[in-house]
């Protein structure tokens, strides 16, 4: 038991010296255009630069005037706001396929 407790204490002591790694401890990557945004991942920063920073939104909703910087947000919008239109369109498509 003494040997096990010593090993357990050593692990605890080591853990205590390491501190906790929190999200705020990671290096944030600031936008080089000085827009004030910063990101945890290079890919997210690249997407911001390509589709968002100083670029007009590229994805327009075909059912209303809303525009979005990312296609995923357009899709979420359409499913939430225009679900009835999409459902009606899919019903028409199914009826055409069955004929």
C-alpha cells in the first residue's frame, strides 16, 4: 500500500505543477486586417479572410432578402424560416417522380 500511495502522490504532485490548460490559454490568431476578430485555428481564420472579412456575403436566400457569409448558415436559415416552402417543393418532386 505504501508504494502505491507514493506513486499516487507523485502523480498528484506532478499534476499540480502542470496547472490547468484552459481554452483562454491557447494562442489566438488575430485577423491580419485588424477587424478585431481572432481565432483558435488557422483554418477558421482562413475561412474568415476568404468569406467574411471585408467581403460581401456570397450566399443569398432565394426566398427572402437575407444573405450569409457561409453556406451552412444559409442552409440553417432556410430550414428554420422557410421549411414550409422546402417541404412543399419536396412533396411536388415526390409526386412527379411517382408518375
